C-alpha cells in the first residue's frame, strides 16, 4: 500500500469570526474534494439532561444560552411549548412584541453571517462595513431589551418589557437606515466579480438532495424549495401578517446569499407591519411563581435564522419536564454540507461550509487526506482560507 | 505616558479560543475588532496562531472534547503569556453548572490572569479587561 | 386551532397501509400535530408510506426513556405554505433489546438523528452505516447513555472522573 505521511500543523484557534470548534475530515484528489465527513459535538454541554433537573423558569434562562446568536428563538419556542401544554392564552400585544424581537434577531444573525461570509472569501472591507452597520440593530436590541446578546425578552405568559412610543419611533428610523444598507450590499454582491467568482456555481445542492438530506432554512430555500415554518406552520402572529417566503433557484452559495438578503428585507417589512398594528393591552398574563405543567406532549416548530428549529416537550405533571428535546437547525444541514463539498475545489471548502451559516465554527481543524498518495495533513481554518484566496487569485 | 502611547509601545497580540461557548461572547470578542469598538487602536491584534500570541482569550464552559485542545494551545504560547477568561461560562460555568460535560471555569484547566464577567460580556468590557490586565502587569 | 378532517384522513390512510392492528394508538391534540403509536415491526413501512404522502422531511428523531422501555419518536413534517403538518410516529422497544431498523435508506437525512438517539439512549439502528458518536466526546465511556433515567448527572460525573476526565 502507499506511504502515509501525516503532517500535523500545530492547532491554533481560527479567526474569532467563527464560533464553536468542529472537525472535518476531507478526502481530496488533486484539487478536488471527493469525500467529506463532519464530526460535530465539540460544543455538547449536556443541556437536555440538565432540563430534567431544573424548574421551567430555570430552563428558560438555560435555553437562552443554547446559542448566543439565536437566543430569542430557543427561549420563545420554549415559552410557546410550555404555554401550549398549560393551555395559556398569551395577550396579543405580547405576541406582536415577540414577533418583532424574532425578526430583529433574524436581522442581526443574517448581517453577522453576511460579514463572515465576506471574510471567508477574502473580502474583508465588506466584512467591516457590514458589521459597522449591524451595530444599528445591536443598539436597538439593547434599547429594547437591556442587552446586546441574550435579550431575555420572552417569558412564560408573555414578554418582560414593553416597547414605549419613543422607542418605536427610533426603531422605525433605525430600520430605514439598515434597509438602505442591506439594499446596497445586495446590489453590490450581485455585481461584484470578486464575490460572484467565489459564489456562483459553488456548492450545488439539488432540490432532490435538499429534501432527501433534510436540509432546512435558507439552505433549503436556495434550492428552490418553498418552505418556511412561518408560512407552513404559523406561530406567534404569522397567520395574521402578510408575508412572503423567499426562495431562489440557483442551488449554489450565491443563491444562499441572495435568499438571506431577501429575508432581511422581508423581516424589515414584517417588523414595520407589527409596529403599525401593535395592539394595546397587557404584555403578559400572570403565571404562578412556581410553574407546574400538566401532563402533555408538545412539539414546537420555529423558523430560526438558520432554519427549522424543533423542540419536543414531554411533561408528566410537576415543576420539571420529563424530557426536553432540542434539534437545532445546523444539525439538520450537516448531511447536506457533506454532499455539497463533493466535487468542489479545496479552495471552496470554507465558503461552502459557511454558506449554511453553521452554528459552530467552521472548524478548529480540518484533516485532509489525498486519496492517491494517502498523504494527509491538517490545516486550521486560517490556513485554509488563505490557501483558498490565493488559489482563486492565481486561477481566475 | 498616555494610554494610547502606552498601548502602542506594548502591542499585545491576542488569540481567541472558543471552548464550547454558545457563541454569545465570541461574537462580542469579534465586535471588539469592528469599527465601533476597534481594539486595534490599542495595539491589540487578533492572531491565528498561539505561537505568536501574548494573551489567550478563552470563552465557553469547556467540554471534555475541547479540554485537551485548550491545554495544547496554552502550552504552545511562548512566555510571558496571560489568560483572560471572558464571560460567565469561562469564569465559572455560568448557567451550565451541574451539567455533565462542562467544567466550572477555565481556571480548573489552565491558570487564569483576568476574569471578564458578563453573559455575554460586552465588547467594551472585553477591551477594558484586556487593557487593565496588561497595565497591571506593567507589560 | 381546530384540527381539520385532513388529519383524520392521514391517520386512516396510514392504518390502511400498515394494517389497523399495527396501529396501537393515535391522537390529534391540535391542528398540524398528529401522534401515532405503531408496532416497531411496521416502522419502515409506515415511514415509506408517509414519505410517499408528502411527509418527506424528517424534523428529528427523539429518544425517551419511559421506564419499561425506550420510546423513539420519528417527527416527519409535510412542508409547504399553509400545508405544514408534523406527524410523530411513536415506537416503543424494550430495554432488553433496544434496536430498530435504520430509515436512512428511505430518508438519508435521518443519519445524524439516529446517531444522536444512539448516543443518548443507546438504541442500535440496524443497517446504519456508522453509529459512531455524533454529540458525545470520543473519550466518553461506552456504557454511559446519559439520557437514560438511571444515569443521574452526579453519577455521570463520578464515572468521568474515574476515567480521568473532569
């Protein structure tokens, strides 16, 4: 058999843009990827087990920290599950405020991603511009909820804080500014060769594969599949709001960028509608200090920025759940990523992985194996990105 | 000398390591680089390799799977080196106490020189903590 | 949220497809949620039938320790604006024999979900190409399935310190 050499390059954390550590093993033939295996789990903290020994209010604050970027999603989805199990009617104003925060979170998440994606293809200027503009949303989030990250707005029975009139006025102004910027970035991306070269035709996921591999969110919609939990299985006030599902037929990375830009613009419309139609009334119903949930089984679906989020609650009565199951959207997209990598250049690996907006870092370390020579080597993300950018400069 | 001059003559190079963080603190570490907060005006840059770094910025509650990597990264840094624990999880497990796959703080794994609490720690707090640490050490 | 007759029809078609005697129980607690408990032998037939009736998307698979066995729920979702329904197929298997056939030949996207259920409650999915840990660390002791009720968190931590971790 051939000689196997292993070059282990000292592991260094990747660029701070990236989130949780991960591990990929990628088999290559020359410049092409022939197989990919993903090993998640570096961020496993044992949350599901922890929920079985915590009260519902404690779980509320635990679930907020499942993911710092989509914290509202997990919190509110949990509240919806518990409220359904308790047969609790939440005031209309609370649901509208929840919807507003939900969409604001989508804005912050997608713009965060857009900057990171720009960084992945070496377009650092765009990265810095987008993140500067994202601060508009972060400021508004802080003014509404009291914190930039981990907003803790939803609670069982409603929301904790109201949005007063002067804040509504500033929210509208901030959204106007942000909308102009997003429209500008979308038009820039569609014209800029640097971006198009790296994104068009890269990381193809056919509609058939997207469904068979259970892809979710913008990854699914960028392959033309019209499915969005807000439209399919409406929650909060989405059955009252006119709202469009954004899809694109390109099936590639560029489509995923376009879908997210379109979703941001649509989110701004949704927030405006909610502000225009914000009902009066209380922002929460009174719930006993010690929350007891009757025997029930509830499934709560939610459209997080990354895709479909599902929570399953099983209660046998009492102050703690019997079982609480969470499936985050990124796990749903991993089989699709493995498929998408195949047939592409090594240089495309960072952007393809980034295109699903993974809620884990695009790897602390990637192991490459050359199937012909059986040589294997390990790169950290920084090295892979630099390789990719240099390769494209030399080969375009 | 003024703070800016001091910082420019010292130029601490930072490296960031995510040890099972929820990403909340990590995006704030990143926001510290961005035009609004701009850590680079203090001479601090984020590097990609531990061999070039003076300060290790750690977030997260350290699962079993990343513990060895964290130790390895720490060992690869040349002396003098300092560790900053950012966020409630890194300071002491945060909400993840009594979970089966977390440690109660970074200082259970490697020695820590500064703790920046917060959930998530704000970018201004992160900047403040790093600069305070370096000034205190007369670095 | 009233359930429409559409939901009852879905259950009736499923009963017809796999045989009414193989459907142990079913309930429709609200619109867009159906729960059907079936005999484990009919799992693959049920999944195949549902994927042919537009329930092509697998949202996730949940494994629950119910004391006298393990309950595995397959959450299949029909997608499309205004058409979304999540049907949860429930199969219960005894503790002495926690094994089920894989459904990855019908829905390839179920691969990581089956690995996750294996990690947490120990179910062996016969025919799955690779049941290596997906969530748990590599060094995790192989006999510890954390989401089984018999494993308390303190006991898990004690076991981990026995093998030198934590």
